[in-house]
């Protein structure tokens, strides 16, 4: 098993702009979402900044932040 490469640091003396960090996504109870692995679902609970509980019909899953595979519809 191999580790993913470490992110590169931005040096303050670099002439290039620092990479922009994406803003974290926020979900509310009742939002319709789609997940790359589980498909369509509805948010049934939220732990602030930690996780979202989503009902996908066949299963209820706890999706952890930063929600990289989940988007709001």
C-alpha cells in the first residue's frame, strides 16, 4: 500500500500565487444531494462541520467532512 504524495507548501517568497483552498460545503436537513458512490439522497441530520447523515433509500450513511464526493442538488 502506498501513501498519497504530501501537498506542496507555498513559500512566502514565491512569485506565484498561493493555491486557493476550497470553502467547506454546508448541508442542511432536507437538502437533496448526490454522492459519487451511493447516488441520490436526502440529508436527515447534520453534525456541524463533522458529518452529515444522508438517507439514500436503501441505506442511511454518515458522510464525513469535507464531502469531496457529495454535491448539493
